[in-house]
C-alpha cells in the first residue's frame, strides 16, 4: 500500500516537474508568438492609418492626422522596414481591410 | 401622443423647413448645379425662417463664397448676425483655414510629445494637407460640428454644386466603415501587446480613444442626416433639360444614401404675362411649360415650388425677402 502511494506520488511529482518545464519553454514560445503578432498588428495599423507615407492610399488622411503625434517616433523605422520590403502577407492583410 | 406618419403628404415648403413636431431642430440642405440660384433660395429660406421667429443659421460650404455676395455682407468662419435680419446668423466654412489650423495643432502636439519633428514626418504633414479630398474632409468635419449644435432652431446648409455635395455626404458612410477597421486592428494590436508586456504605455489608449470618438461623431452625423425628422434636402433647378437630368440623378444618389429629398424649387420661371410681350418670350415660356410638366411628373410626391425670374439678379436682403414670398 505504502509503495503504491509512493509510486503515485512520484508520478505526480514527475508530471508536475515536466509541466513546469513545458510551461517554461512553452511560455517562451508563446511569448515569442505573441510578440510577433503584436508587431504585425501594430505595423498593420500603421499601414492602414499612415500607409500613404509609403504610397499605400488611405481613404481620408485628414481624419487620422490627429493621431500622428502618438506614432511619429515610430514612423522613420516603419518607413525603413516597409518601403521596399513588404511581404505578400502584410499586403494581403492590408488589402483585406481596404 | 399620436404618431405622425412621416410619409404623410407635405403640402408646402413651410412643413419641410420648420422643425418636425416633437423635434427641437431642423437641418435643411440646399443642393443644385452652380448658377441655378441655390444660394439665393437657401438664403431666402433662411431669412424666411428667421423672420418667422426661428433662430436660424445659414452655413455655406460653397467654395465660391456666393453667400457673402447674395447677402451683401462679409461672412466669416464664425457665425455672425446678418444685418437687417434679427434671428439669422451666417457662417462660411473655410476648409483651407481649417487645414492650416489642424496642421499647426499637430505640429504643436508632436513637439510637446517628442520634441522637434523628425524628418519625413514634417513632409508627410505638408503632403497630406494638399492631397485630393482633404478640403472636402475638412468641410465635412466642420459641418458635423454644426449638425450637432443645439443653439439654433434651423440650420440651412448651402452646399457646393452637386458633385461636392454628394462626395461630402457619401464620405460619412465610407469613413465610418474604415474607422471600424482601424479600431479592430488597433484593439488586436493592444491585445497582443498586453500578452507580451505587463505595462501598456498610456499613449496607446489615446489612439483608441480618439478612433472611437471619431467613430461616434460619424455615426451621430449619419444618424442625424438620415433621419427625416431632423434633416431634409431641397433641390434647386431651372426648367431646362440638363439641370433637370442632373437633379434627377443626384436625387437618386442622395436618397440611396438614406437622406430624404423632400422639396424641389424651380427657379427662373418666366411669368405668364411676359408671353404677351414678345414671340421670343412666348416660345421660351412654352418650352419651360413642357419642362415644368416633366418636373411635376418626375418629382411627384415632393413639394414643388416655382420662383419667377426677376427683373435683375437677386442680391441683398430685401430682394431675398421677395423671393421667399414665392417659396413659402
């Protein structure tokens, strides 16, 4: 009896530890994924809102001009990243919103 | 309280221009080709309303500044009282000025948030300010503001010749949808960012807040404009072929956007007594009669009024009062 309980306890401990490891590595992978998604959507927002700065037309730049101060510091980098290197994925996403 | 059926037959322009029973204010848009007398009729209607005790504003979005000409006084970008008409204020929407003010406000904001503007951004602001459609957007932005003003009983909008008007009105629909998209993407981006970092920088919320605020403004404007209890459209035309066709086409487009066109003013109609003076005038009068019959048919169901061609161009408040007598 005592041994089976011990085995039980060992199994539980082993599962717990492996879960902790899985969690640690999995969490890291998840964070990386979330980070990429965050950047993707932030970039997509800039494309939709201020895309005309790199030649992608926006329906009416006048109304979104007021948001420029909040993203102005990101724009020079944004232009560098997207001006010539736009992947099909970003453009397809942009198109689906236009 | 009984429900008044909105489709009830209207008998006169008075019913259209004055606030609907139960409503505090009324927005009246005057549209029509350049040169048909749109501004004249709009001004006449505004003066009539003011003379009848309604606190009225006439707002011109016509870049040709014809309102100042017909009222014979300066009309600035802040509502000012019209001389000789106690209850009437007039205002000219000046998109260039609005754009300059917007640009300056943004430059100031950038400076306060980050310091001297970065290269590329300054050029972007300047380029945006002259891109196509920006003047219309600025005008539209201003008249959303007037639409929500509570301090006038009646606001008469003297809109620019047909093309501009339609663009302005259809803007609210297109922009509404686009802002929705921006909000969705922004929310998604914030969601993802939250998962990665514990603290969201306050500036992120500013944009979402601004977007939702803009969205609300567009929705309010749209709901006011498409509510026949609050807003109406009156077309001005002359009894000639092209203006009639244009008015037909424009009416359809405006009604498709959900705005009711309730009135038609046929301007520059030759009075019958002129026919006896000269064969030439008789012939023109007969031609007009044909067109008038066509107008009655095509625009049946709407209030149609005729305004005669006067002995000179309509200019000044007393002539405008004469015109309003024919309209109301």
